[in-house]
C-alpha cells in the first residue's frame, strides 16, 4: 500500500479534508501542493512527519534486516 493511500486513510480517520491538512501543516503549504504530491505519491520523510503531527499521529519509518530481524 502506497503512502498516498495511507495518508488518505489517516485523513478519513481524523475526519479531515485536504484543506484542513494544508491549514495544519507547518511550514504552510497549499491544497494544490498536497494534492499533486498525493497523485505522485511523492513525500519526503520530513513532509510525512509534518502530516503526522498535523493529524496528531506518529509516523515511523524503518528498515528491518530480513536475516536478523534487526530494525534500523
């Protein structure tokens, strides 16, 4: 599942619109910018952290080594 779908699910769970998200994100951004990034599924980790903060959530990104199960 792509991050764009997860962001849409997060917005639905928080009953937020793209406009609400754009108003909450720091630094400020436009609805058009968020919409284009959702279409391209192209977000930086910093942007994902900002989205999580705006939605009162936590974003975790990590790698897990398949042979040892160690998280990095």
